[in-house]
């Protein structure tokens, strides 16, 4: 997997008008986040900062998954 690269203004503009592109961006972000979580878990978090980062990553992954599910439901309805 490629290292994380920040989203550009052009990508954000396109995501606002192209639901399929937005869906792919969200999916890629979730995959990248899950890989990072796996990597952090394998190293056995030792500090409270590591544990906090792991917890925040999991919370963000859940939010991204919810966004993806809601977007999928909306596209099926139309």
C-alpha cells in the first residue's frame, strides 16, 4: 500500500460533484487507516499516546465505514 498522501483541493472539488469518485476516496482512506491500525497493533502499543492513537484510529474507521454505508444506501434508493 502506498504511504498516505494528503487530499488535494482538486480532488476535494471533484469529490463534491462526482459521487463515484468520492466513494473511491473514502474507501481508499478507510483501507489506508485500517492498514495503519494493523501496523500499530502488531507493534504492541506501549505508551498511553500509542493507545490513544489506536483508539482514535478505530473511532475514525467506524465513522468512515458509516459514511460509506450511508452513501451506498442513498445510491441504491435512487
